[in-house]
C-alpha cells in the first residue's frame, strides 16, 4: 500500500523523491514477504538422535 502511495505521489508531482522510497518498499518489504511465502511450514529440521534416546529412558 505504501509503495503505491509513494508512486502516486511521484506521478502527481507531489513528492519527487518518493520513487526511491517506493522501490525500497517493493524490494525490502514485498520481497521478504514473497520469499517467506515460498518457505514450506514443514521444513523444521529433525530432532537430533541424542534427544530421541533420552526420551525413552
């Protein structure tokens, strides 16, 4: 939403430096969200063998 607002401000001429802020928002915030969406939830590493043995003892 903020990236769109800054881009609109650049287009209307209200905030000429808004282009850099919009690019920053798009690359940092949206980029991180898109990357995090690709990480599967089940990719938790397995429990080490040592901890498994102590559970049964």
